[in-house]
C-alpha cells in the first residue's frame, strides 16, 4: 500500500475468497456457507401481485421472450423475499417455440402442441427443426446479471429431455404419459432419435444462458416420476446426460430435479448432476442415505404447508433443515414450485426463518 492506493503488479486475478463466493454457489459446490441459502422454484410468478400486474394482457411464452419483461419478473422475488438466488423466468417449452414448433401455453391447461409427435415420420419432421435463436433469452439473462451483481447468482433453467419429449408425444399435460411410454417401448429407435433432439435442444439452451452469465443451472424433469428405475435408466437418463454434457468445459454447478423421483435419485445424480433436488415425498436424511452421503441436496418444504398456520409451517421448515444437516451441503427450497395461492408474506417469512437457522 502506498499513499492510500493499493498496487498489484500481478497480471493474474486474485482467486475469489470464500467470503466473496455466494452462499448458494458454496452449497452447490458441497461446502457449508455461514448462512443457509434458500430460494424457491416458481418464485417468479403467479403468487406475486407485481407479477400479475406486469403480465396482464401478455401471453406466457411472449413474456418469456421479451427480455425486459422476463428480466423484471426474474428479479421481483429477489427484491421482495431476499432469496439467495434468482431463477430465470422461462418455461420448459420455450426452446420448442424458438425451434419453430407450434406450441402454446393454454391457461388452465398448460403446454399444448398443435401436432403431437407419434410416429417415425412425425419425429423425422420434428428433428428437421434446428434450435432457434436464443438472443431474447440471452439478453434477459444479461439484464438480470447486470442488476444482481456478484452477490446473488442467477440459475439457468431447462426442461429435461424426457419431459420435453412427453409433452411432444402427448400433445398436452398428461397424468400417466401413456403415449410417450408406449412409443418408448414400441419403437425404441424412433424414441432415441426424438430424445437425442430434445437433449441437444435443452443442452444448447442451458449453454446459452451460462454464456450470458448464469452461474448455475437446473435441469427440471417434471414427468420422470412416471418411469420406473429400469425404464428411466435405459430410456431417459442417457439423454439427460447428453443435455448436461453441453456444459462440459464450464464450471457451473448442475442441479437435477424431478417430481415423484424418490426411487430415481441415484440415477438422476449419475447423469452428471452436482446437486440433486428432492421433492416433498422423501425426507432429506433418507435422500442423503440413498445418495451415499456425498451429494449436496436441494429441497424440500412441502408447498401445501405454505397455507398452514405459521406454527405448523415453522415446525416443518425446521424439520427440513434438521434433516438436511445430514448432507454435505443443503440449499433450502420447496419440494416443487410455489403455488399461485401462496401468500408472498409467508415466503418472505420462510426466508427469514431459514436465514436465522
């Protein structure tokens, strides 16, 4: 130090200190930060009045592809709740729209594909679509990262190949994904072609977000719970691995989450995930045992309890945190997404409670 100025003659940037690494990234990397990190799936959305005001008159996919709108929606819960991460406001079917697939999100229904993919010929026509221009999403990521700065990371987001394929085959949300599972077994070669295409679509979408500044990613397999372990391992896991392989060469942590996947946790980790998200059906202590005690966990407050009396919810949050202590690291989240009926004040109070623990 000289005359009040710090001089550094080295041309190599100083390595980040532990204190400079956000708590979320520390936890995703398997370390226990001083403060337990928390964020919520679907934290940017219908539970927030400011979100509903901003979205009025704008379709879901249109709002995902307007950079200023998507960025503002992504930032709203960070400002309101003080969560430890932002999650990009997007949707599983956004890459399909970018690739030119005729898909809409119908209110009260969900994603609806105009021409479901059921035959080898259908798949041939689909895979002729190349991944579209992600510049709108890239710009949204850049806007968010510029406002968040270094202290709060942005998590990138994409649907896993099986879930995207299930939407394409069923044509809309389904309870049992019967058509998708039938195609998987009736025509395995066609299924593999479809899954390779969806894997590359998701993988490139994730890589574009990382290139724009996302510091972690989550691969979301909404419908993997419809598969048994043998089918998941043979017909879905290799393609989730292919999607995540698009991030090879980057250092971003990779979170893999699905619903109804308690029996699939090890296989979901082994596709290349650094962190496993656990839904509300399985205690984190048991999830940690199944994963061999070596994998950071994310989860798993039951979203239904957000509407319970505060003493009930508080006891549940404390129990989740206590069970999570068995794991090498823990990021508190819900066991699925924030319900539209959730009171924003309750979420803020949960964040304050987790941080106090």
